[in-house]
């Protein structure tokens, strides 16, 4: 069963959008899309909240997510979250019968 995680990046003064733009421009987002098991990695802007960016992040299974979390890109991604002082919320779909192993990667 595939797993989809909706990540909401919240910032101030356009920082969430700047983060997403840097993820795309730097090639980090494209590298994540090329990872084994990635099904979707795409950013969106909610019309009612321009200070938030939504990332829809889908993976083949938990093993693919675990490999992604162990990749060097996670350090780059975490550094960019810090750079733009972003805070996050997450919604997980696809494996409701298991605890959320991704919580340690969510900066609140």
C-alpha cells in the first residue's frame, strides 16, 4: 500500500514559498523525486493561506520512506527548514494501522 504524507510548511514573510523555490532550484526536490519508491513530491500554495506551502509526498511503502529519511538529502532539507524558520504539520494516509514513524522528522 502506498503512503502519502501531506506536509504543511508554515513561515512568515513569504519564507515558506522561498523554501520551496530553493528546494526546486537547488535540485534537492528533483533528487528526492528520483529516489527509489518515490511516487510524488510536489509543492502547492493554499489559496487561503499564502504563508503556507503544502507538500504532497507519496511513497511506495514505509521502507522507501525509511531509505529517504536515511539519505543525505534529509540533512540538506533540515538545514533549509532551519534557514527559513519553518514549522510543520503532517497528515499521513495509507497506513492508519501503524504508528507514525515520521514524527521525529517534523519540526514543530
